[in-house]
């Protein structure tokens, strides 16, 4: 707009178009330049729709110096020389990069012949200047309504209000078995009536079937695909553990080779058993100071691929599976990995386990490192180049972990050019195999509502969760009492310098303040998600598990999950409030004071033991072992690195094939050069992933690590009997 008078006139026109009965109301924010408009959508999360006109300047007339630290990364976007007739569509393209959920409308004088496909792709509708504004107003309302709509949640609400006679399953349906009970009324008092009115096994009457959706569930999943940038999206009601198994079974056939990071979630390992895959475990770089692993180096992946190419087995390599981001916050450069691997095998399938990264698509900095964000970018690039490379990407997300959903609510997002032709039938078979015929309608409805939320306020909520994480990092780093016992693990401590091209070391430094993360997230091989705040607690003399239970939970009711020997992990998410951050800081201060008082009360012997424990937690750290190798009895050939994990897994079903060795007996056997081969998964908590898998050769390094862990919870390890290992005659049997 040229001046304030024209702005007032426009507001009056739009004001007259609004009807009292309309569900949504809006006001106008007017920006008079390219820069002003871009700043507006970055700083104003309440903007939902943008009407872009033509003929406006690039540069702002406002003084931008006060906000320069926050917009420095925008300097890369320079459209100053763009023609005025083209600047509107260019701005629309930039808007879509930053906030793809926005509804964009273009007002133009450009002839129909000059409007290209990209303009149609970015803008919801195109108007001509002389046309009536009524249609524009109605389009804005309709666009908001499209994102606000929750097909399945609304259908379930409507169904719950209908008088229905139940002559099928579920006595709890309509609350009938509860409301008339003399003994369980407290369940109704606790949950309320609506949850029982909505509890049903019906797939008709306005509802739908998850296994073969044709109505509101079908639409809900289509809306989710739109929100998360996928070609197809599927809801899963029993967690990402099941989502992982569905994807693996849909794609992997027996004897296909799968490359996977060794420290991935255990559901992937079990999926390998079920599918009959030949597994290659890829080692992540170690972070030994904190007894945790980082990510798998791109060089490791490429070297493995090139080895199979040299051996003539590249056609058998089907899929690469990586965890993005890891529990501890290590995030891969998804675009770089996929583009460089596709140079070696042009139809490689990628599976990104984003159980802890479902929120990332709704922030521009994070989005570029998501599976779906990178898939879109590569697809457009290859289409433009006319490349024969195929973009085939599968992402599993625990929606309930980082977004709004009831527990076990997960999604599978698919961006696979070959899905309809090569995968669809097997995918539905796998989906049928692992999906309950009695899915929870409450979980499904929560996934639908969670999708509405991220499309309308996801950008704002993710920004706030990052902001609160950064504040926690700064307060813990600066507070004199806290930094005596607690230390925020920084980027440079998590990620070796050679994987940080940007040179970023910390998000916050006490003497210089905040550092810009944009450059690192664009360039570096690995980055650290700032919402995953790992705190080093070694100087307290208390290990992570004891700190979690005895201090945080038992004393103060603070819930966390992930610990190592000397760290605890705090996460912020879209539900984290300012008051909860203040509470956490207060709790840590109280614990620090406890530590001070405890140390003052030590006698000389107690002090000696305390110092010994501190030394153990800070200096005497167990070496982190790599994956050893599969025994030759469980590989295709003596030189093969891939293991047939299904065979040893099921061999262990027969007790005649294995015996037990206690830890000391294993150590002695390995020291005497005896072959010791695991007959089961062995999963210590922490770290929470298999340190041994069926068919893996046990080494002294692995045993030393297990001995040094000193943890109480080790799955598949019986303290009375020991480790389940194969008998020698089983290994030597042809």
C-alpha cells in the first residue's frame, strides 16, 4: 500500500465484508516492503494468511538495527534487483520456505500466459486487482477452515451425542458398565462422561475403519500428510515401535541387505528378525566422556555402500535406517546423506526414525534436517534436472512424544515416488499385520487434533520450546551455585570439530551470550538439538540413575527418562511452560545446596569415598565398544559383514542350542581365545540399545563395557544364570 490513507480504506472494505455468523474473525497487518513482510511472518506467529500484491519495494524504510541479531540470517535472501512485477511471487516462495502452513493469495496484473506452475504451487488462489474483494475474503475464511477441520475428531464427537443402542462388543461403550455400577463409579468421576460416550467399536454411523478408511479417517490422514509435507501419512495407535515394524515388513524381503545404526531403538532390531533381513550394523562415533554415542558418519555409510558395490552386491542393499534425532539430540544432515548415497545407488530407500523429532517440521531451521523436508527439496531438484534418481523416504514419528497426542499415538510419513507401483500392496499387508482391529478411537482423534494444532500454531509453539531450552541452558551455565555441580553439555563436547564446518562450539557462552545456530544447521554434518539439554552431573558423586530416582522424582516430582552414568537429560517441548522452567531451576538449586551441606558433613573416610566416586564418574570412564561382527555361521560367506540375524534368533528357541555363562566366565573364555557368541539381545538400561545381538561374537571390549556399566537393568541377562550363548557344536554345524 502506498500510504496510511489507502490502508484505512482497505480496512474499512474488509470490515464490511465480515459477517457476524462467521466462525473466524481476522484483522489486517500491513507490510509495505519485502523485508517488512518477511519480518512480520517471522515475529508474528498469529499471521495465518498472506495476501501479496505487486509493485512493492524490497528494502524496508524502518530502522532494523535493534533486531539485526535476530534477522542476520535473512541477509542471504537478496531480491533487491528483482523486477517489481515478479517480486510478489518471489516473496510467496520465500514465505513457503519459512512457514509452509500459511495460506498465500496473490493479487496480480500478470497475464494468464505468464503465470507459471510454481506460482500455482505456492499460492492457494490468484486474484486480479480489479476483481471484487468478496471472493478474497471468503477464500481467507475457507483456508483457515481447511486447517481447522478435524474430520475424525468431529465425527467422533458427533457420534458420542447420538442415542445409540449397543448390541455388540464393549460393555464400557456409552459408559453403561460404569454408570450403573456400585463399585467403579470413581472411574467415571475421574475421566468424565464424554470419553465413555465416545468409546465404541462402530465403524459406521459417521465413523470409519482404520484398516480400510473411506471417510473421516481417510481425510484425517490426508490432512496430516499435507501438514507434515508427505505424499501419504498413516496413523498408528500402538506407538512408533509398531510403526517401525510396519515399514520394515512392507519393504524388506528375506536376504535384503539393510544398513542400520547399531544404537537405534530395539524395535528396529526385532523388525530385522521378523523380515529376515541381512543386517549391517553401522557404528556411531563415541562420546566417551558421557558414556553415549553420537551419529553414524557419512563416510562410514559411503564406505559400506562402496564395499558392497565392489563385491557386486549393491543391488541387494535395500535400505538405510538412521535415528534422527537421537535421544540425546544429535541431528543428521538428511539432505546431504541422501543426495550422496543416491550418487552410489539411485533408488536407495531411506528410513528416518524421528520418534523424538516430530515437532521439527514446523520450524524452518529444523525442517531442513527432517526426512520429509529433505525429501521435498531433493525431489524438486531431481525433477528440475531430469535425473533418474528416485526419492524414496519413510519417516516414523512418535507424535505423542513431542506434539499433542495421547500416549502411543504415532504416524508414518511417506515420500516415495515408487510407493504406488512397488510398495502399496505390501505396505497394506504389513499395516494389517501389526495394526489392531480394535484401535483406540481416542488416540486417533488426538492425532487429528494434534495435526490441527501444528498447522495453526505449531510454528509459535516450537519457537517457544526452543526459547525456553535456551533460557535453561543460559541460567544453568551462569548460576554460580549450579555450575559448581552441573554443566550443560555443549555442541563441541557432543560433536567433534571435523563434523562442525561452521565452527559453532556452544549455543550460549557466559561471556559473549547467544551464538547463531543457522549457519551450523545449514552446513554441518551433525548438529545438536537445543531442546535436548544434557546436564553433566559427575561432580555430584551421584550417578544418573540415582539422581533421576532419588533426587529429581522422589524429592521434587521432576520426571525425566534418559540418563547415563554421569548425565541426565532434560527436554523442552511444546507443552513446556515458563513456570515449569522456573521450577526446574529452583529444584537444581536446592539439590546443589544439598550437595554443599552433604560435603560439609563428610568425615575423612566418607570424603575419600566421595572423591573416589567423583573420580569414577568424571575420569575413569568405560570405553565404548563398536559392534564386533557376526559369527561366520550366521553370514552369507566368511568375508561378509552382513549378518542373517533371523537364524540365530530362532535357533535360541531350542534350549539344546545354548547354555549360560556368567560375566566372569565369559571374560575368562574370551581371554582363552574361545568363541563366545550371543544367543539373544542384551540390552542394558542405560544406554537402552542392544550391546549384543543374536549371532554376534562377544569381545573383551564389550565385556569390559558391560562390567563397567554397573547398571541394575539389563534385558535378556539373568544375574543368576548369566548370558545366553550358543554351544560350540551349534556354531560348527554346517
